[in-house]
C-alpha cells in the first residue's frame, strides 16, 4: 500500500500525491476501468487523464466503483488546445468524469502560443471546476510568459522527464518559480527499462528497472505518473517509497541525460 503521506504541497496550498497513474494510451472501456480500479485498490490516490486521451469516462467509472470519497483521490485532466474555450471544455470533462471538480486542470501543450488559453484556465478555476491549474510541455521561456500574464500562476508543469530526459535547467527554473515539475513518460514509454546502466543500478539496489527510474524522479524532486495496464506492474511501480538511491547511484543515472541539461520541454514539437 502506498502511504497517503507521500504528498507534495503546491504553491496554491493543494496537496498532490507524488505518485499517480498516468493513462495516456489506455483505451476507454474495460482496460481503462481496470487499470484505474487496480491502481486505487493498490493505494494510488492520484490519476492523470486528459481530454485528448478519450478515456475520461473510464476514469470516472473506476473512481465511482472504488467507493472512495471524491476528496480522497487527486484527479487531473488536461485542456486539449485544439479547442478554444478552456472553461467550457472543463465542464464537458466534468460531465464525462462524473465529478463536480478536478484537482488539477492543465493546458496540454502550448499550441497557438503559451498565454492565450490562460484566462480561460483561470475562469475554470474561478468557476470551481478545478482546484488548481497548470501547464504541460512548457519550456522556461513559455512558462515565463504565462507567469507574467497570469493573475493566478500555474502551479504545475508536466513534462517528459527521466534520467535520459533530465531537463536540468527546466527543473531548476520550475523549482525557483514554485512550479512543481511533474514527470510524464518516466519509463521512456517502456524504452528505458532495458538500458544497461539502469539495470546495473537495479541489480545493485535489489529493485526493478522501473522502480529505479521512478525513484530517481522522486529524489530529483518531481511528481511522477507511470502508465501501465497490468495490475502487477501498477503494484511494482507503487513500491518506490521504501528504498533510496545513493548519491553515487543518482549520479550514474544523471549521466544518462541526452538533453544536455536543457530548459526546453520537448526536443521536437508535435504542434
Ligand atoms: P503496459 O501498460 O503494457 O504495462 P511510461 O510511464 O514511461 O509512459 O511507460 C509506460 C510503458 O511502460 C507502457 O508500455 C507499460 O506497459 C510499460 N510499463 C509500465 N510499468 C512497467 C513495469 N513495471 N515493468 C515493465 N514495463 C512497464
């Protein structure tokens, strides 16, 4: 079981569990419902979905079926920036999810520029649709533009992050601005699990490669949202609070960075 104490307090005072289940590429329907159901049974209290994933209904179904109170689970969804109105789209998300509010609502990527959607995000928060608001796939420059235009600043920047995509300057800038960095694709969508250096550290600490990659994220100060549709993997990914990587092991993983300590959120943009 994952301890409820494993939380991060955001700049707006909200409490965000350090570990969540990410459901990118999890199909709507039985698979999606099962993944979220298992995660909640295994002690996860944080689920990360998005309008673009098309699986908010399944997330909502599993949440209702779990019998957990709404306030016990930290729920994130993301504004799809191909649409125009973040506040209206938040209401549609709430209908699909079958909840009164999400804990965190973030702009999925800065399509069309980093600032145009922010007033709508603030409106979604003011209307009570979201407790906290943030961004995703924002570089330092893009984050700064939002921060200087915002009445309510973003409290999270969710980006691709792992020892191989360590984005050191982006992490430092987020930390300095009280924006929590949330790591997506922490396993490199599975690709980093077979890496020799990762396996070596895993053998040394008697853990799995997935646990080592996730633990590295925690010790580097991020929230982390691994994805899996397999119960035993969801469980394995949850067992990351009962061991520590030494400075030497962290250093061996830091050496894998291929971004040259970048301040960017992506090497290539898809938008
Ligand atoms: P699956 O969903 O079939 O279990 P990321 O979180 O970086 O996006 O990585 C997700 C990918 O890694 C998925 O393909 C997932 O497969 C796989 N995965 C997740 N956890 C584990 C694990 N503990 N061991 C092996 N593969 C995993």
